[in-house]
């Protein structure tokens, strides 16, 4: 566990452990939940489909393509325990493959496809 106060900035770093220098790391989705078993019912999206959903989210410069740095402010679910669980999904792509998911950025679906 990592203990923080409400509204305190959380700084995170994801690191791809690979000897291949031509790989890029992309944050696809990062979701918070009040329970560790369920990331679909009661959740809060920080990033979804590469789109920023939390106004406190910020990315930080990294000199390496295989290291991703970001932050957001700590929060608590209303009428829930003070514990928040985080689940993030990353995509690994070849550097400079501009047709890959890593270079597409935020993906929004047309309203006719939304459920």
C-alpha cells in the first residue's frame, strides 16, 4: 500500500524492462476502484482509450521511450472505504511505427457505436 492524503499529487512511473531500445510505452487505460476484484462496476477513469478523463492528470517528460511518467491527485470514493485500487493497461509498440496504437493517441468512438 501507498498512503497519501486526499488531493495529494501521486507521481507514477511505468518502466518497460527490455533490451530493445526501439520500443515505446503507451498508457491505454488507467482506472480506479474501491475494491481490488472489480474494475467494472464502481470505477473512476483517469485514462480511458488513451483519453484523459481526470482533470488533475499530467504527463512528465522522460528521456526514454520505454519509461512513462505521470501524476494525478489522490481522491476517495464517496460512501466507500478510504482505500482506492488502481489498474493501468499499457501498450508496447515499435518506435516510429505511426500506424500503431501508441501513436493514435485518444480514441473516441462515434456516438452511434457507444453503448
